[in-house]
């Protein structure tokens, strides 16, 4: 049986998203039956996804059902089987019910996507990203999967500006039915930073503008095709400098 520590967070997120071309689905299903650690990891990833979904008002009506994820024939163990109950608990939340969603974000409504991103980023801590340490090949594969949602080419080289800000992972969020890409970084001091990208609706170019949201420094700009936002617990000077570099690279 495949050990749970062999699964990357990106594979598990893809599993929860039903993107089985990018994850060893059968191995994950098998490991879930008797791995408390793997169930705990999936629950934590689901908590993050639920909070994100509430923040962006993006409950995905096309998300795979429990039967789609586990397979019709694999969903028939007796209900008193502990492994079955653990899998069912993960699948129910992954299907988008959002039982564990953060009440902080649920109660707030924001004016634009920048504020939703800030509210979500405020939930991040050093421990959210510190454990992410994927191989270059896995990271490139994950980047291709995420960037493909906007039909945009992005490489590790594009995202890794210097050693002070380490690229960790990317994921696909959703804002009012539109894909929103989030690329997560961790500073040398342990500060979580996010670069977010959406396709522009106005096709209007805008230079880098900085400000403060949710007690974090932020910057946003647009090249006419895509809108960008960089936010994190860095200094205004650092955010402005990184934003200027990203605006040239992406």
C-alpha cells in the first residue's frame, strides 16, 4: 500500500478537485482506509478549500460527487467500517458542503476581488506553507495544471525572483465564476505572500499601485490581458519591488 507521506499536497488537492489525471487517485483511496495521518491532511486541505470557497462565493456546482470520487463499486462497505466512515467524511466536505468553513469570511462581504484575496490571505500562517517541499518536476507539473486554467505559460523561473522569497505552490481559486490563480510564497522570515492572477475584463493597462489591506502590504497592476495582485506581510518597499519585477516577468 502506498504510504501517505508519498503524496504531495498538490496531488491531494487535485484529488479533492476530481482532477484524476494529475493524481494517483486509486492509491489515495486505498491509503485513506487505514491512514489517520492522511485523513488529517485531507481534512486540513479541505478546511483551506472550504474557507476559500466561502471567501470567493464560489461553490462549484460541477464538483465531483462522493460516488464520482470514490467510484460506485467502492462506496459499498458497511457503514460501521471505520475506514469507510473516514473516507465518507472527507468526501462529503470535498463535495462542497463547507461544514467547517471559516465564520470570519462567511460574515463579510467585500467590494472587489482584491478584498476577497486579502481576507483569504489573512488566514495564512508560516505553518501553512513551511512543510511544502516538492521536487522541481512536481512543481512544474503543478504550475502547468494551474496556469492552464487561464491558458497562460508560467514557469518556476518566472516566479522565483530571489532567495528571500521562496515559491511554494499554486492553486486555482474561483471568483464569481472566473478562475483566479494563487501562487504562494514564503519569505525567509516566514511571512506568507501571495501573487494572484485573473483574466482582465476591462483590458485596460494599469501601472503598479500599492496600499494596505487586512494589515498587509499589497500591490496590484494590469497588463491589459491579466490583472495581478501581490499581498503579504512584507514591507511596502519589498512589495513594491517584487511587484515591479513580477510585472516585467509575467
